[in-house]
C-alpha cells in the first residue's frame, strides 16, 4: 500500500540542491515537526519564556503579548552566553536577558500549536505536524499525559510498533499470555517511508468486561517517521486511539507526549479510569525501557540477529533510523553553519 507525499520530496530535493547531501543529512531531523510540550502545561502567562531541549539544542519559546504569536530562539544570549529562560518577556515581544539587559527577538525555527500540543521545526518539511485521527471530532474526548523514558528515540519507536512485548511486559494487566496471539496481521509501507500494521486481538475476560463483551477487537498501528505514532482499537463502532509524540532529551532519555482520544468512557470517572490505565501501561513500559542497552556499535552488532515472525514493521523502522543521528552539539553546530550559509548577514 503506497501513498503520495510530494511536499516532503520537493523540499528534500531543494535542500540537496542548496546545501549538498552531507548538510542535508545533518539537519534533516530538525526539519521535522517535533513535539516540545502539551499546550495546557505550558504557562504562557508567565513573564519568563518556556525552556525545552531537543537533544543538545537548547530552546526557549514565548508568546508575543501583543501579537500572540509564538516565538522560539536558542537559549543562549548572543552577548555573553547567559541562559535566557530566566529572562523577562517584554510588552514589545522581546526577551530581556537578565545579565546585561539585551533585548532579543531573534526567531530561530518555527513554533506552532497543533492539536493540543506545541511543535517546533527549524525549516519544516511539511506545512503542519502529523495529525491525530478523530482529534477534532466533537464526539471524542481527549486527554494528555507525559513521561520521561530512560531509553533512546529508536527504542521508543520500536516499542510503539511491537506486537510481542505486551505478552511479557503487560501480562499482569491484560493476561496476554492466556489469549490467542494477534491474528490477520497485515503490514503497510507508504511512499514517504511511514509504516503501518493492522491485526485482530482476542479479548480476555478483563478486556471483554471493559469492551462491551466483545470477543475480538480490530487494531491499527501507524508510525510517522521520525517521532510520531498512533494506534487505534475498534469494536462496535467505538474507537480508542493512543498517540505518542517522541522528544529526544539525551541519547538514553526520551520524553513521550501521549494523547488519548476516545468516543466512549466519556464521564469524568471513566476518563480518569482511562488515564490511570494508560499511566499503568506506561509505567510498565518504563521498567523495560530503562533496561534497554545504550545506542552504540556493539548494540547494533547484536540487534536483529534473531527476528520473530511478523516483525517487518520493526525492521522497516530500523532501516529508517540508519540515517538518524542523535541531535548532539555537533549536529546543532552543523545546523547553525547551514543557517549562516543561507543567511550570511546573521
């Protein structure tokens, strides 16, 4: 199954022409929309900007008090290197450095609000971040949570598309070891390298009680490279969707921003229950993610020497991440060099 994605291709070709292949590889991660926060957890009324790191790239974001426009820049003063997150947002839209009072309004990258979250990209390939299905449907309730996992971005990605780990990591909750393995498994590869898979799950007694006594649920998982995935569980025209936006903080620490969208469990009690259920699953994942080996050549040597059946999506993800580089200081400096080449007056 293949879908067209012309806008991504045009910008990639344009970047190759302007920067050269090596420069493109170094900055391509920053050209994707990366989730940097949940909207209602960021205090825009504060007189100080909000700080966030994308790997080793330190950013601050703030809202211009008069235009309401979101602004982002690097969290280092261009005078004497002070951090700017302790600075003050002024009525004129600038951030005033607390060290010597330099007023800064430099825009570095683009920052937007999208489906309840804040996203940043240096020079975005796509006009908008990936969309969460049903998010804007008035019949669906929405909630958010976040958790920092002690694992790499790659391990986080594999986990979201992995069919086998629930039987072992989440078996105490769902009893997966006592049910029929996933059936009717199908894999999908799209033209922009995003991947999907569908399958049917037989419900155990606990899940049947939660899901209208349904014996089998229909499931679909999607990964949008490099940092977004969503999954959908369907039965009786009811849908539960879980979206995960991944933010690399360190080589072995990744923040998961989780969106829960559902057209059942609508009461406040049911919504709280659903959120607690999601938190429990994430905490179980946290234990295993912490146990993942750090990313290095030794790990690459061992990984996927053995492959279980129906792991094609994981192998496709592994291919995608071959060109991924953790956004360390070297990658940030390459990005700044590219910016200076395109804008020599900066």
